[in-house]
C-alpha cells in the first residue's frame, strides 16, 4: 500500500514518513498482516525479544567475552528489575519505560541514585538510550523527561510558549509547542497487546465516557450507527478483524483517547501515556487507511477528534496544522456543499451526517481562529443552518435533541467568522467607530435573544437546576455561553486611536464568560481542566479583567468581581 504524506507537526519535529519494514516477532493473537488492519494489529503487539542486526543476545555475548567482563566492572545505572531481567533500561525516574511496560515497581541502587543526583546538580545530562524509530519512522522511545523524573518534569514537557507579539490584554496568538521530540505518534507503548482483550468494561467505559463528556458539545457522530459498528467489530472472529475497515479502527481509538482524557488515573504520567497510546494507534490506522489519498466521512470525523485531542494535550500548534488538512479533506469530499444538491438520492441519515460533520468542522475552525488570531479556512459553503437536524435513535431520546444547540453554535460561528476572526487575523480593528460597534453588539445581542430559553440560563441556580434535569443540556449551555460572551468581550475591548475600549461592557461580558467556566468546573468536576478552548478563553478573560481594573477606576462591584477571578486562578 502506498504510504501517506508525513503527519503534520509544526514544532516538535515528529517524523512519520518512511516505508514499512519487517515487523518484529510478536506475541498474543495477531491478525493477518496482509491487510491494513492486520498490519496495525501486528504493529501494536508487544515484541518478544529485542535483537540487533538479526542476531540473538546469546550470540552477541559469546562473540567477545572480554567486552562482557569490562561491562561488569562498570557501575550499573539501570534499575534493579532491568538488571536482573537483562533488559534494556532507559534509566528514567521515578520509573523507567521497561518497568512501565511490565507495570512493575522500579528501584535503583544507591550508587545509581547518587550518580543521577550528581549529574542533575552539575547540569550534566545522564547517558540515555538514543530515541529509536519504528519501521515507518515514528519515534518509539523518548528521553526520560517524557517518561519520568517527576511530575514537575512532565508538566514542563507539556507546557507551551506563546508567540512574542501576544497582546498584553487578550491572549490571542497560537501557543507553539516546545521544540522537543514528541512522543504522541510512536508505535511502541508500555501496554500489553490491545487486541488480546475482547472488548468488555475498559473499552466500553471509555466509549461511554466519550459520549457523556465530548459528544454533548461536539455531536459529530451518529451514536446508533457507531455502536452497531462497534459491536459488530468485537463480534468478529479474531482472525477476521484484520479485514476490518482501518478508518473504523481509527475512530474507535481516538474516541478511547478522548475518553481517557476525562477519567481519573493514579498519576498524570499514566493518564498521558494511556491517552497518547490510543491516539497514536488512531493515527497509525489513518495512515493504513491512506486517509490523505482517499478521505471518507469516518476518516474526517476521526481527524476532527484528533485535533481536539491535540489541543487538550497542549499541542495547539500541531492541532492548527492538522485542522488545515481537515479543511482540504472536507472540500474534497464536498461537505461544504448542500447534500440535497450534490447528493439528492442519498439516504436521509447520510445527508444529515454530512451536514453535521461540516458544522463540526466549521465550528472547530472558527473558534480555534478566534483563540489563535489566525485566518479561518472553512469559509465557502451553501449548507443552510436551518437544514441541520439531529437524527439520533429513539433509545437516546432521553437526552433530548441536539438540533437547537447545533443551530445556535453554527449561527454564532457564522457571525464571529466574518466580524471577529477575519479582522483580528489581519491586525485590523473589529469596529472602526463607536457606531459600528453599537450595531455589531446589537447584532450579537439579537442572536442571543434568538437562542432557546434553555441556552440563556446563566445564573448558578439556573445551571444547577438544568444539570439536575439534563447534564447534556447543561454542558451545551455553558459552552455556548462561554463562546458568546467571549466574542462579546473581544468586540467591546477593541480599541484604537479613533475609538476607546467600552470598559463597563467589556467587564460585564468577561465576567459572564469566565463565570461559565467556574460553573462548569463546579458542576462537572475535572472536565473544565481538560478542554483547551474553555481554559484558554477563561484565562484570557481573567487577564482582560485584571488589565482593565489596573488602569481605570473601577466601581466597587467590579473590584469584587475581579477579586473573585483572581482567587479562582
């Protein structure tokens, strides 16, 4: 099968191109390697032995006994488990990669710890194994700053830099990732063969978590169809799974990855590695599907979710680049065209799926552009908002229809794209005169009044009552509220030599927007800390509040509100 173009990575230098080589010997149930899915299953299986140049370890030891003797005279810097098992150790702290794979305890000798501490004190990089790549050039091991040391190092690896020309008031430029090697898209992870399982609780619980947390705010997948395909896949004989559609595997894996981001695990490191294992497998499945050469509805759905995963995983620059590919793929599939015109004979379900997917791409592109202050790319369409409906199965009617939410978000994105995204991407004023701003604010307020009454609930009591009735509707309301008032804040905060900032209106909009973040954090504990969009908007709003309060005389009530924000952060 022809290989695809490299996976885009704008900052961390991941290489994903190259040709497939021979796979290592694997254990566990392996599918037929003659099919794309079979090759993926073989690639994800654990290796039985690590050999070099086709030689066994015993042969290498017998070839030069003097070298073996010299190695024994050196102090062992590897952990005790790897030393006793005679396996390679990357010497990561607090646990090495091999121990993570075995899920065993990892202990070092006092001498090894002493040497490691002395190296740290002197600023000397301890000797590590060099990162290696798999048969397609994907990194399969990373420096120990990713695998261990401590939680501080993990957080340090996952932090981002903002571009140097960011506004002091509104954080708007893309936060580029640190130029270190990414471990997102590697083929070897510290987990047993995924396909040795037969579905069951672990996978089913992650899929359920996805539909509980992600699907309410980004409903791009028809749940009944997916669950039918999912059950059918697990009902297949293990040898038949190798013939499964690789795009289905990619969609399953990215949903598992996003579900993992919203569950509680013993450590941050374990959570990161588990979710990145799943998204790595999803990307491999897309490559085997040749997603760049033959896009499909399912492959584009997968790419949309991978983009959200990358943002939540603090790889916003990679997400921005990947979102550009999604736009091209959507245009190639004709998703921007009204299916009643281009596919008049298509089944109703396919017609609505195409519209919902285009809506998901349009919203993702627009609000990512609002955050990073770069031009939107999803701009040309004749799909009408009023034609979008929700076609979930009757078994899911207890959650209510998403039609109103889809149309409200689409309407907001349509206005924001032309009035906010485009001028900000060109460093132009959103409004030229106070009269222009008054007209634009009136337009936004008119849109807000057109939202269903449920989505205009913004007090704590109203949101808590809504969450008791439907947690899905509460999530949708808070997301819509956050996006709307953030846009309103940007309009009122805009200033130039011919127009001053509207202080009161800016503070009111910023307060409503950041309040939705705190309500989300209170009601849905832990979820607010996962969503990149929500966090970035809330921080930008808090910075705006603090900045304005420091340069103008703010009434007492606004000082109290700013204090509330400061304590929240």
